[in-house]
């Protein structure tokens, strides 16, 4: 779990360059994954809850989702 | 046993047979040795303590209601036992934290859409605002004793998002938690029941980016009628609180916080009336701030809310009203 939490700032780039190309590649790849995961969570979390909720028992109707009553 | 059996036949069946030489009232009341054995503490079967972050829960519920300024309207619509949608409108001023002593208020208006899925094993709560901010909370029971909680605020602006992962482990008479947050924040805490009423806990945290770490200790003593807690942290904060349940409907709470670094002292006293049709909470602060919060039940599922906060030294007056429809 610790590797998933990478720094969001660019301050550590100077120190990372000394570790060699492999460490730099891992750091860049984990930063790219975190950015994509953040975008997916941002747009997909509420639709995920709605999909899970609409499939739970007893199944509500689609019209109940949209109507205000 | 023979003599007591004949005595038992003469006395009513609900009373245990009196000892052979008892006279008068002593023969009718249950023997005192039973009472003593009920009060004896079973040190191997202590109750599970409250989670570390909820150690001051009663005091916070009474002394820190969600005061607001402006209009608030919340509508929760349940589609299902477990699934519900919520729509929320807010129009009013929100306070922006500022360095100087003046309060800066920014008029805001937003609409918030939310979806909740509540299952005994999985809880998902999401709220999204009109400016694109998302508040997400996930609580998942990975096993009987292990729980994963995720708390996140995601924004469109880069570098402003926050997230925290918590792993909770609940033992027989202890709880432990491990936290990982963004900006390389790591924390852990542990709380243990030491007696049926007393529990002690401690926490450590480490901030990666600023290379800061801290340790804290907490204690909580609770009975049916009162709860007393104390917390000390290496950041120089001492926090004490005391809540007394005066009756079924009334509880009184007080809170004391001392910052050793800035030599700042804050103390507050409050009351909490839970009546049949309403809940009224009020408090007064040592900083000269008086606040009250009323939730009145007009009908089944319809609540009317009034909030007031008067800060006399800063001359800051906040009044709000609102309505909550649905559970």
C-alpha cells in the first residue's frame, strides 16, 4: 500500500534522479497510475453507487431514479 | 437441603428458599452474596472500547453542531432499504479562513447531489457539488474484525485533492487502526479497555513531506451517567471533556482545550435537550461566542432547522434556517 501513495508535488524529482533509471521509471509509472485512478474515481464513483444500488434487492425502477417524488 | 425444601413449599415460588435461621425481612429478601458476585469484575471479559477517533463523541455531538449561515434545504429520497439519493441546496455565506482576526465571508450558492448505499457489510456515500468537487466515503468489512474505510475529497484543481485510507482491526477488548493519507501521511492508533469503565489509547503519526511526527495519549472513563475524556498530544495540545447525562432528555457537556505552544485556552459549556418533537443544543464559549441549534420535527420525516451563532468580540452574527425532508 505504501507504494501507491506517491508524492503529488514535483519537489522530490531532484533526489529521485540519483537512484538510477529503474527507480525513476517506477516513480513516474506510479504517479501516472495515481493520476488516472484519481480521474476514474472522480467521474466514476457516483455512477458506481447508482449501479450497485439499482441492482440491489428489491430492484427499484428507473423512473424512481429520475422523478422527484 | 431437606429443611430448606419444606420452607420453600410454604413461601411463594418466586422467592428463593430462605436460609434456615433467617427471621423477618432477611428471610424474604434475596441473600446479599448474590449482589456482590454481580458487581465482581470479570477481568478477562472487558467490553470493546469506542474507536479512538470517537473518544470525545458525546462531547462533540453536544458542543459542535453543524452551524451554518443562510438557507439550507436537504431532500433525501429512498428508493430501497439500502439505496437512497439526496439533493441539497445551500445559499448563504461561508467563512474563508484568514490570517488576520477579521472573518472573511464569501457568499456561495450550490446544489449537491448525493447517492448512498448502506449495507451491513458495505457502505458507499458520495456527494458531488456543482463546481465538480466530490466527497466520497467508503466503509467495507473485509472480515469480521477488519474494516477498510476510505475518505476522499477530489477536486478539479490539481494538488487540492485529499484522500485517506484507514484499516481498522477490532479485537476482544481493544481496537487498532492504521492510516495512510496523501502527502505521505501515516498514522496509527491503539485503544485498550483497562477496566469496565476505563479505556486508554495512544496514537502516532508521521507527515512525510514536512518530516513531522507526533505522539498522543488519550483516556476515557464512562459510566451510564457520565463520560470524561482527556487527550494529550506532542503537538502541545491538551483537551479535556466531561459530559453528564442529567436525565433521559437532558445532558450537559463541557470542554477544555489548552495549546501549550501558543498558550491559547478555550473552554465551552453546552446543553443538549432531546425532546419528543425537537432537539435543542446550545453552547457558550470562553471566546465570547454563543450558539444554538434547533431541529424541530414538524411531521414524519420533515424537520425544520434553525441555527444561530453570535460572536461578540468579533461582531460576527450568523443566522441560518433550513428544512430537511426524508430520513
